[in-house]
C-alpha cells in the first residue's frame, strides 16, 4: 500500500484492536455481516481509485495517453520506412555482389535494431514518468489523509483491498479525492516533464 506517515503508524498502533481473525493475517471483516455496526474509528481507502479519480491522476493519464499516441504514430512511420528500405535492398540484390549485399544487409540490421532500441527506451520513459508522478502524488497524501481521517472521526485507515466483507459507510475514498484535489489540484508542472524526442 502506498499510504505514508501518520496513517501507516496509526494502522500499526491500532492492530491489537482488530478482530482475532484479522490479527492472524486474514483480511479485516472476513465473515462479518454488512449489517453489523461499523468498527469504531475505522475507515477504508482505495488508493488506486484515489489516484485515478484525482485531478492529479487524470492529468498524468492524459499526458501519458497523448505521448503514447504520438509514440505509436512514430512507430508506424518508422516501420514503413524500414519496410521500404528492406524492399529496396531485396530489389537491388541481383545487382550487388555477395559482399556488397552482405554489407548492406548488416547495415540495415544495425539500423533496425537501433530504431527498435530507441523506441523501447521511449516506451520505458513513459512508464518511468507515470511511476515518478505516482510517487510524487502519494508522497503528499500523508498529512492530507490524516487531517481528513481526523475530521471524519477516524483513527485507523486500511487499504480497501484488505476488506472482503464489512459494514457500509466506511469508505472515505471520495472524500479523499476531494481533499487531494483541494490541496494539490492537478499537481502543476512535473519536475521531470515527459519529453520524447
């Protein structure tokens, strides 16, 4: 889970108060009926939904999508160029000596591999950019989520993925999205912009 700081500490400190089956490593509220009263001070957060639905996360998704489309278009253009060059070499084969053709084919293979590697590196930069922006987002959640938890009267915040069955009304993800939007907006210009030359 990506939660930080005081929220994580609260979880650790409050662990003894969880049901016995939760302390044995089972997800919280396994077998607990939804009609039972809510655990006092307990709140649930879906951190993936928090990021995706926030203005910050939506801005990152839009940047990655735009860059991905541009990269795909570039890949298509390069593929067409390489295909045309390959066809040209094939047509010239009968006019070239074995040595000349071997040298030309080797040069083509080197060019094609360089293009493949360059495009793979650009794809990796897309992944790294999203990961970097996610880290920047979640690095800012600790204090904001702690303040929200206090306002909602909560004491313990757990990951929604740890809950199988539980009372309704515990999820504070929507409130957390609003709080993050109010505090961070879309995050502003990233420290490491997504540039794919």
